[in-house]
């Protein structure tokens, strides 16, 4: 069982690193075009699938943060 726990921990570490990379890519300065935003959305969705069964709170937090980055930005428009 220790072997499986070690593998699980190693996978969580990889997910934390991967999530950090995708989070950096989610910056508006990096993903400017519609194609880049679509690619980001695919990456976030793939990350979410991989992170869904993780018990590591860092992985869960990154999953939540990444999912927030692909939500549409709402703008307040005032009319007179």
C-alpha cells in the first residue's frame, strides 16, 4: 500500500506543477486571441478531469482557481 500512496503523492505533485503552469498561461497578457482562449479552456477542462479525484487541497484549490479563469468576464454597462 505504501507504493500506491507514494504514487498518489507523486501524481499530486505533478498536478500542482501543471496547475501552476496553466494558471500562468491564463493571464490576459499571455492568452490574447480567441484561439489561445479556446486552448486555455481545453487545458483547464483536462486539468479538472485529472484533479477531480485528488485529495490534495492544493490540487483542489488550483482546480477552482483555473475554473474561475475561464468563466466569461461580466462587464457593467451603464446607459443614460
